C-alpha cells in the first residue's frame, strides 16, 4: 500500500490515536498499539500524551467544517456562473445603476431579528423607510429597513397576524392588519401606531388584507377602501373612514388565501384552497367574478396582478404582436400554489405560461416594478427571479434566502413625486435607493422612482432586507 502520509505525519497520527484511546479508557487497545509501534513510556510518556489529547477530534471536526464550506462555495460559484451565463454585456454594465434591471442578491443588507415565532407577512410604508412584519407571536414589529433597527412592537391581536398593508386616505397613511382572531385592525403610524379601529365581521381567520387604490390623479395609491380575504370563503370590502363593510363578495367555495387589487382599484384578483383564481370587477353595482382561472392542482397560496410595464414581455409570451394599452390595468396575472408551480394568466382566464423550478409550496410573488421580472419565494427556502422577456426563464436563484420556509415577499412601493411631497419626504428615500431623476422610469409613469428594496420573511423567525 503506497504511503500517503510522511513518516512525521504518521507518527503524529499514531500518537493522537493512542492519546484518544487512553482518554476514552480503552487502555488495552492503546497498550497493544504502543507495543506494535514500539512507543514505550520512555518515548511517549503521560505528559507528551496529554499534548496530543483532543487533537484527533479537532482535526476530524475541522475536516467536516471545511467540507461544508467547500460545498457552500461551490454552490455560490455555480449561482454566480449561471448569472454570468444569463447576462449580456449591456445588462452587466446597466445592472448596478439601472433600477429596471436590479435583482436581489446575497448577502442581504439586513437580517432583522426579534420575532419569537415564524414571520407570516410584511408591508413597506409607501414613503418612509418603515417596514412592518407580522408573526405567529401575535405581534407586529416596525423596523427601519435602511438602518436595520427595530423601532417598535405593536400589540393588539390575540392570534397569529396573517397579513399587513400600508395605505388609506391621501396624506393619512394607515397600517391595516388581519389575524386568525377574526379581526382586521387599523393603526395610525403618525400617532405611535395607535389602534384607531377594529373591523369585525368575518366568521373565520382573515388571511389577507389590501388597501384598494382610488386611481385618483396625483394620488393613485390613496383610497378609503380596503379588501380582506378570509377562511369563511368570502372577500369583504370596507370603508376605513367609517369602519363599515360595504360589500361582500362570494364565489370561492373554500378558504380564500390571498387578494390583490389592480392599480386603478377597479379589479380584485383572488385565490385560495378551491384551486381557482378569480378576477372580480368591483366597479359594477353588484360586483361579480369576471373571469375564473382553473389549472392549479393544489391550494393557491399567493397571487399578483402584473404592472403595465410588463405587458410587452407578457404579450409576446401570450403570442400577441402588440401589447395591451398601459391604461388597461388587469391584463395579466400570476398565481403561486402548493403544486410548486407559478402560473401566468391573461384577462380571458387562459394560462399563458407555467413556471416550474421551486420544489415546495410557492408562498409569495412580486412583479418587478420595471416589468421585466417576476420574483417568487417558497418553502424550498429560495427566492427565484424569472425573466419574462426570456419566456419566463429562471435567471437567478438566491438559494440561501433563509434557513427555513420563506413565507412572504414584498417589494417596496415606488416613490411617486407628488405623494412624497405631501408626506414631507420629498422623494429623498427614492433618490437613495431608486432611479436618479434624469433616468426617469417608464413613459407611462415618469413621476415614479423605483425603490430597489425587497423584504422576505420566514419560519426561521427572521426578516431579511435585500437592497441596492
């Protein structure tokens, strides 16, 4: 047998083995080995043996540690290689400064830790650098995502907080939360997050809550209406100024897991345990399902409406020569489900593409405000970026997004100049992380600045912030 170790290394190993056996009271084996190697007490006494004690274990564990490190580096290397393979010279040079092509990458800017149970939901303040997170520990925590600091803990719910959203009347941003305690609560960020209203009415857990934009010129994201989705199989629309439920939408036959309003507040898109996604026209006096989308083979966990900036890419995916007008707000949608796939739909209810790649439940979706990408998170612990201009190809995987199931994903809303001025922030936030003034975003919304900031929450109790 060829000698791998030098004679010095072999001697060190032999002494380490003897020291290990002696320390573990295996004296007869140690003595037998001493005799065979002619290492008597005069050559290898108790004092020398003491020096070798623990050496074998140390070497053994360091090898395992190094192996793990090598595997991590190899996986990171292959991720970077795939990024390079999918990059063009232009995208490489533009990626750093152009928000339209920015994608999250490891490591995150901040890992926010304070929740005592899994994080279930997230919401960004429309103007300031505040991020709210909800958890199974019944609390809501408010963070400064730029500094990575906890600002306050908001208590009031008596069961798991299931969803959060910022919005409300112009100049009077509110935070809405919903919970397994059957209630929706409204909190006032300008008054230390005081609970100003509780909306009872659902007969089971309230799983999602979203402010409905009014579509008004100058303040498109403001509005008095709020929509909620529940395990009682209904969607409800509320007037936050009075606290009254103004409409109840029935159609789903199981738990409604998620709901997403269109940018003009005309449509709602919802999905849940009945495996059917529904698009509702709520501008009608008696709102009803406009389109049903059938195709998933398990519960739908999340849904999103595509921004007009993505129409050019989705239209070609759907086989159209010309994209729909940007003024039309619910032309394409996406759903993620427990069948591990993401489906892209058109407004006629046809599935135009199925994105396969996650190998566990898909839990959160967000369209890139630039329109070119769709981001998703799942119980496979990854964050994936799908390029809609390349037929939905997965161009990036953040494989170490979290150490456990990733339960939620939010993209910081773009800064609208007028909205920023009203709130006294003067778009300063957007300048720091988004589009410089001269490189205005798309022609459809020249006054918006994309904020290159996303947040993810997980069963590992952490919130992670990825920012440019």
